[in-house]
């Protein structure tokens, strides 16, 4: 009987991890597709991102329900407890990243055709944010604290790219008053991408907590004077 209970518990924890990894794949796809849609100004692609967004909500709720079941019925300790808590926290971060992808897609639909440095800076920031999310989830899948640390330290580079993009968009806006609406949408897109990258570094912190059992107390390296804007 005891062996059966232990096996059932392990199955639930494995299922929880699989669900988080599946949600992570959806999140990476959503964010990458949103960035692709912005780069190509592909409204149909953007609409597909919006249509898929409810999947992320459902996945988060399913993960939350299973995590609560594990916590209440199994009363886990040590790494088992951290697995359940980390699953909930990471699912929440992923759901927020999907929200940012949806915001990008919605703004893309109303965006006018532009190119040059502003768009290149925006999509470059987007590609970097996508890579952070992918690497953070790879670290989670493998329990790789070294990879998680690498994601965490790249927050400074994310900030630098965001600041550069911000500056280019301000210059683009001030160069012609007719660009104000377009540039404002792009500034909000850049902010959403920067936040998505921040969420990836939060996931990296969760991975370190899951594996090592300690909270990250170091202050994250920063290089962004526009963070609060």
C-alpha cells in the first residue's frame, strides 16, 4: 500500500512538471509568433496569437489545481514541496508572458508599416526576450542551475537593449509628429518585451530555488535607466 502511495505521488509530481513544460512550449511559441508578426506586420499571424491566448489561462488553472491537490493531500516536504511551489510560480510567470505576447499581437494589428532602425531594435529586443524564455524553460526541464544563472545574469543585456530601443523610438517620434501614434505603440511593445524577459529571469530564480532550496538574495545586475517608464 505504501509503495502504491509513493508511486502515485511521484506520478503526480512528474505530471505537474510535464504540464509546466508544455505550457512553456506554448509560451515560447506565442512570444516568438508575436515578434514574427510585428516584424512582418502580419495581422493574420497576430490574430492567431490572440486566438491561442486562452490556452495559457486554462493551462495555468490546471497546473494550479494539481499543485494545490499535491500540497493539500500529500503534504510534501523538501524538494517535493519545492516542485509543487515552483510549478505554480513558473506557470504564473508563463501566463504573464503570454499576456505580453497577446498585447504585442493586438498592437501589431493597428500598426502602420515602418522599417529601419526602430523596427530592427524592437524585433532584436523581441528575439532576445524569446531566447531568455526558451533558455529559462530549458533550465527548468533539466534542473540546470548553471543555465538558470546564465539567464539571470543576462538581465543586464536585456536592459541595455531596451534602453537602446527606447532611445531609437523616442528619436523616431520626435523627428516627425505624424509618427507619434506608431512610435507610442512601439514603445509599449518594447516595454512588454522587456517585461517578458524579466519574467524569464524570475523563472531562472525559481529553478535555482527548486534545485538548491534557497531563495536568490543577490541583487539582479541592472543597466536600465528607463526601467520605471
